[in-house]
């Protein structure tokens, strides 16, 4: 499995920090039927884990299945060599909240490094098979969620592999 520099204890601290915040002060799944969890499952999509994030998860947990992908076969940064973990939820949107991967926790925002090298957050603009109402409406998000998410990505991009991933996604936006 691809090895990053982010330690287990950093991932655990990040999970704890993000456990304390939510994008909005209500369950946004109520307005869309938790489409970001369920549609992804219907479309045979999975959730990528960041390098090393898999180490804090229980491989025998009953709420997910484990898969791997080769970085050579898919669109990953050139610095990524090996396999990455991705998971699929067995009964979405039901999962242990404290174990949601970072990809779920920072949605609907995405990290972006500007051409001047500054880390900011943007609405997630991945090519998704569903519409998130919060992204569509540009819903005002809880400032504590925004701040915690920015703090988390600032830590994460200290890992060169994660920096390269965020930079690659950001560069695709420069052309827009
Ligand atoms: S993040 Fe968006 S798509 Fe996911 S549950 Fe909330 S409103 Fe729905
Ligand atoms: S881990 Fe939880 S929040 Fe993330 S997609 Fe699965 S069910 Fe949804």
C-alpha cells in the first residue's frame, strides 16, 4: 500500500476534530435522501482513503468492504506508486459516524491550492453522478466547519503525497 508521511495519531486527531463540526446545523441528508452516500453506492463508486488512512480502520469492520486500486491504472499524481485503498459502504447512509473517512468528512468542500500557493477551500467540483443541494445552492456553511476543514487540510498537505494530490486537482481548475 502506498505509504505517506501522515501518522496514525494525526489521522485520529483529525477525525476527532472533524467529529465536532458539521457543514450545517441540521442533518443535510434529510433534504436529499443522503444522496452522496446512496447514489455513490448505486453507481458502484467507492471512497478513496488517503495514504495511511487505512491504518486506523478495522479491516474486519462490518459496515464496509475493502478494495484496492493501482495508482498506475487511475488518475493519481505521478509521485504515487503502488496501491491505494478504497472502501464501499455496505448499508449507506448508515455507518459509524466516528469512522467516516476524510473524503466524507470534508465534503461538500474540497481543498484548493491557488496559483500563488495558498491553500483555500472551494465547493467540491468532482464529476459526481448526483447533485448535492448544498453545492447547487451554495448554502452558507457553519464557519466552524469551514475553519476545522481548512485546518485539517493544512496539516494533511504537509505530507508530500497529499500535497501532490491536492495540487493536481487544483491545477485542473486553473484551466477553467
Ligand atoms: S452533503 Fe450534500 S449530497 Fe450529501 S447529504 Fe448533505 S446535502 Fe445531501
Ligand atoms: S462512510 Fe458513511 S458518510 Fe461516508 S459514504 Fe459511507 S455511509 Fe456515507
